[in-house]
C-alpha cells in the first residue's frame, strides 16, 4: 500500500509540475535583467537564448547592451553605465550609478516582473536584488561573485539577496551549499561558443594575416579606465618587441568608441604604423594569434579557451589596488591561473607591469614550444570541464525558481 501511495503521489506531483510548466511556457514571462559591461552583456545574451527557447512569449527589460538587444531586450539604460574600474572609479561615478539603481528599483517594485536576474556586477546587483526580494520579487544571480578569490564576507550578502545562483565554475555550488545558498552549475557559456579546436588559419585569413606570420594580440581591456592605465604600457612593450623582431604582427581588438583614443596612444608611443587596431573581433584576434598580451578579466578565460599562451597584466589606481590586495584570498589574479590552481601563465601586476617586463614575458613564449604544447593540453582539459548546455541548464533552473512547488513528502 505504501508503494502504491508513493507512486500515486509521484504521479500527482508530476501532473502538477506539467500543469505549472504549461502555464509558465504559455504566459508572457516578464524578466528584469541588469548586466554590466561587455562581458555581462555577452553572458546575458546567451542566457536569453535559453529563456527564449523555453518560453514562447518573453518580455525582458532593464540594463543591458548590444548582445541583449539582439535577443529582443529593452534597455532602459545601457550596460556601459555600470562599467567602472576599481574603488576610486566607482566613487567618482557613485551618485549617477546609485541614482540609476534607485530609479530601476522603484520602477520594478511598481510593476513587478516574474523574476529579476542580475548578471554579474555584484556591487550593483546584490543590493538591488535584496530590495526586490524583500518586495516579493523572485531573484536569480548569474555568475557567483568570486568569494573564493576575495571578499569572502560577500557570501552573507549573496544569501540575503537571491533565491538561486547560477554558477559558471563547477566547484561553486558545493561552496555555496555550505552557506545554505541554492545554486546550479550551468557551465561557462563561452565554453560552448568557442570551439574546442580553434581554426587559426581561417581566423588569420579573415584578418588579412598570413599563416606563417608571428602574431601577438594586444587586449588592453573593455573599460576606459583599464585602457588609460594599461594601453600606453602595452604600446611601449610593442615598441620594445618590434626593436627585437621587426617581422612581428600586432592586432589590437577594441570597442568602436575606444578606437580614436587607442590610435592616439599608438601614435604617442610611435607604434601606430605597426599595430592593427580593429573594431570588435576580440575572439577572432585570439583565435588568430600566437600569443596574447592581455588585461586580467573575462578575456583571459576566452584566451584560455582558444588555447593561447598569454601574459596577464593588471594595473589601476594605487589606492584601489591596495584595498583589493588586502582582500585577496588566492595567489593568483588571472582566471586561467585560478582555475588551474597554479601559475600556468605569467601575471605582471601594478608596478611590475613595466613595458620591458611585458615585452620579455610575451616574447618568451616564442622560445618555449614545449611549454606552449603543455599549456594547450591543460587548457583543453579546462575547456571540457566548463562546457555544458548553459542556456538550457540556466533556463531550467530559472523555471524551478518560478514554480516554487511545495511537494508533499511521501
């Protein structure tokens, strides 16, 4: 009798879930989202792909960028408004950013969406999520804050702020579970977008490069403050490398709005005739290059997924750097090193990121083919670990949050 009762209960619960799923899929699903910067916009766009596949009618609005807009997202503010770099930069823009958050909060509480999804940007999103959740709005945070790297106390804010966390690294759900936070590993979206076996020849053809060229991709960052701190050092490093190897090719992918500034910086450093500054195409540039000189951030993971050797650099306002340094929990700053738990690629930070040091570390990869081969093997293993059907897994997790079915115990 117990077995029959359990089967009948399971059948009843299955019917309930089916009914709720049908209701969710047939209604207009309203989603508020906030994604800051280029990387957040990319992640949010991929998430919207999964949501649009699962629900027939979706209305998504909030703060976002170009990738989100192509999926039908209505941007009340552009994601660039949240693109600040370090504590000092955040303080300079605090009033404007706080004003946007307050306006957005009032708008969403007045007209509640079915769910709010904060994509990265934890300094902006977690406080907003906490207020919305207190007002009865379901809240999901996409990309677990790096509590395992720095600012561990943020886990309490995370617990207060959201109903569920979508994690892009496999070790994060177990860590969050220790603090009573529901989470799902959905893989890293970029691991599905970037091919396991990059096509260097095709990428070079598209960029007008020859297969036998020695190519260095220079990525100074996606934020204005990053570019101001690092691009002059990179271009001076290019000048140094060009003195040693005049046949080297340098490609600099960047956002369209930064092209005039980078062109001027290249002229100031005397390398405007040897660097190729291109609009967008960062993935193509990484696929085409032999080595990349790159600013710490999501782009370093993209470089790892393209199996490329790299030199990671990082520099910001001195006060911001000292504050972040004190809160650092791991030996590494670059994502490839953090995920591999060792220095697989060099990191040159703050005062150590001199043009000469950057040039020497970059050129060293050309003299170490055995190290390059070993790095490619490690990055391929990492790629397999991170590759999942992210959009589908994330959409499923969001549907579970929306259902919130209380299933009776057998």
